[in-house]
């Protein structure tokens, strides 16, 4: 972050030397000459070709439309982010501030430098800090409305590039409210470093799609702008970004987007987007891309594009819904066991509370705690928070006597965060009792995991049917318990004919 200001200060002399060298009242012309001279000098250093071409095109458009030798906000928004005006304005003002420019527009040289700095940011913590700082005030505080706007920008970009087409969710305001209230605790403004740290602890991957989208736009937009008019290029560019990997899981069809489906299922579209940003990649791991953008490119290019373009998120499929399948231990085990993939168990209690138990591996019955490092327990409503994560924090026991029965989640066996009784009737959250209303389990693995689970169920059903139709010979029937039951029911003589 500090490098941004240091380099920006080095190039901030674009306008100050011009004021000393200029003896006429044509200040704009003197600034233009100075900026051009710096451009020629700096072109001797290594400059990324896409940035060079993009800066040239935007400068020509700004000169033509507004008569300035630089890049204006209007041209920046129209050519790069036509559908995301708020994010474009925040990014432009951040570049303008970092370049230490004394004008209302960014010089061509300063724009190249800021683009290269932005494209060079690879550390996850720096990405989060940068995006939060873009939406912060001059005093390094970010208001609650600005934080909500940042989340809304990330949500809109993810939904507009959903692999099944642009989507919407009626519960997005409720979802964002739970996140904002959990972070701000009733305050109106917080330090941007605290907010970035809170994001890193609770929703560490939520803002990465926003950064990838900005990087992709800065690096590839010149191709469309070079061939078409600004307005046409902007509209065409929106469709070109459809291959971005935005890590929002594709819910099993039919998608729960209609009004009745939103109220029916606990996991709606905005909640799946939020969970994908809060949990490790194993829950939203994308499958191999099947996009034409990957055809004809080398291995190195394909590896690079797999992180930015053409990645298809894995499908989340509903394994168990207590409203449809019945609420009980046996029903839970029947629908969830033998699914060899990551799962999300959503638990709704009275009062509107909603919790999530994330399991990175197959559910199993045991009197010991199990689970990998990607295991987690989250509170979704009324406030969103990642309560605990780590290995060996999941517990499910329904048969072994002498050990606690039911479902538990938490690192401390004596005081688990979530504790569901053996009958799936009550749940304790941090030792506070609640009445259990609804339980849903969503499978986060690939389609093969679901097909294998269904194959196991079919085999179990056939095996049960086969054991029900056992043929007995007369010798075995004489001592069979069913014979005595039939005699007690009123059939004292039960024998086969000689034929």
C-alpha cells in the first residue's frame, strides 16, 4: 500500500514544473507539454503493452470529448466499467489520489503507473486493504453506507456473470444487513484497517471477484476499444467478461430464484454467494472450464486464464430438506450419509436464527470428533460471523452408548458451539436452548459424488428387497419364528403339499 503513495509522489511533479516553466497564461498547454515530455522519458522503461495501448486509447477519447491531455472520469467509466459506475468512480479517484495529481484528471503517464501497480498486486491482504481504502474517506475511515456499497458492487458483478446467466435475489438486503451489522456493531464509521481485518477473518474471499474483474478490464479492454466506438465497445465488453471465475456456486436446477422458492429454502442465491466468499475453495471449487476461450492457447496461458477467465463453479445440490423429507435423525442419516464430498448443514431455530455447519468431508457416525482443517461453524442470521474453524470439530453419534448422542460442532467437546439432541428436536447454541425448526444439507461436491451416493442408495434398497424375499426349505421352516407367530394368529396347521 505504501508503494502506491511513494511512486505516486515521484510522478506528482507533472504539474509543478509546468507552473515554473510557463510564462504565459496558457497553463493548460504548458501542462500538456510537460506531461508529454515525461511520457517520452518514462517510455524508456518497461511498460506493459496492454496498459500502453489502453492509456493511448483513453487519452485520445478524453482529448476528443473533453479537450484535455489525460484521462477523465467520464471516459474511464464509459470505456472500462459502463455498468458499474460506483466502482469505476471509486477506482478512478483512488488512482487520481495516489498519483498526487493537481488536476481533475489523471495524466497519461500517471495512469500507466497506477494501472501497473494495480495489476501487480497479488497478496490477498493487500487486495482487501486496497478495495476497502478505495471506499474510505480522506481520514482513512469507511462509513457504514460505503461498506455496504462495496459489498453491493461485489454482489452485482458476481450475479451479472453468473454461469447460468444474470440473476437476482430478493433477500440480498437482508443478507447484506447481517454482514454490515456484524462488522459495525451499531457504529456509523470504522477505521479501514479494522474493516479489512474483519473481512479477512469472516469473509476472506468475498471481494476477490471484484478485484479480478477490475484486473481483467484494465488488461483486456483495449482490444474492444481499439476496434469499435466507445459506446459499442462498452456494451460489447460487458458480454466479454462472462468467462470470469467469480466463485459463486451454481445451485441445483431449478434454481430457487422465484418468490416462493426464496421463502422455502434456507439457502438462497445471495446466501450462497456469501458462503462461497467466507468458506475455503473446497466448497466452491470450480470444475474444469469448457469455454471456447481456452481453445487454442498454450499450457501457460491456460493456467493463467483458469484463475481469471472461463472457470465454471461446482454445483451445489440439495441432499436433505426437513420440510420435505421429515425432521429426524433417521431421515438425516438416510439422505446425508455416503455423500463423499463437502457439505453445508443449515440449521434454523425459533426466533429466526440461522446457523451453518460446514463439513469438508463425508459425514460419518462416530463417538470421536472428526473433520479436516476446512471445517467451520458460522452464524448467518441475525448477524453474520465465522464462529470457529479447524480440524476435528464435528461429531455425529446415534448408536454408541456411553457417549453423547446427537450432532455437535465445536473444538471444545465439553462446550460445543452447536449441539443438537439425538431426536433433532432441540439445539443449543453456546449453551442457550432453541427449538429446532428446519434443517437443510447441501452437497458442494461435483456431480460424481451425488451419482455415487444415489448408486449406494439403490444398492441398499435392492439388498433390503432381496433379504425380504428369502426362500426357506421345509426343514428351516419348522424352527422359524414366523411359524409360531402364524400359529398364534389362528393357523395351527401350516404345511406344504406333497406335490
